[in-house]
C-alpha cells in the first residue's frame, strides 16, 4: 500500500505495555524525545555528540577527497 507507514514491532509492543499502564504512547514518545533533545542541547549526551562529530568529519573528508579527485581528473592527470 503506497503512502502507508510500516508498523514497527518494537514500538507496537511498547505501545501495548504502556496501554496496560494507562499511558498514552504518543505522549510517552514526546516525553522521551524531549528528554533526549534537552540532553543533547545541554551537552549531556556525549555519545550522541561524539557520533555526530564523527559522522560530520567523515562527510567532510569524503567531500574533500571527491573534490580533489575531480580536480585532478579535470586536469587530465592519470595514475
């Protein structure tokens, strides 16, 4: 079915557990996300910060390599 979001079995199980405890899944999800955002913004989540910096550094390096390679191949230099 086009446009329909596939259900995540882990989220579905969490939703069932929360429902038994009379907790709304969407409210719970908002609270979890809000706590994570606050931790990230207040620099309390070192793992996320390290992973994000690593990913950005890898992208920077790859972009630079691609730029250098296209500059070299643009000058008709062969290996």
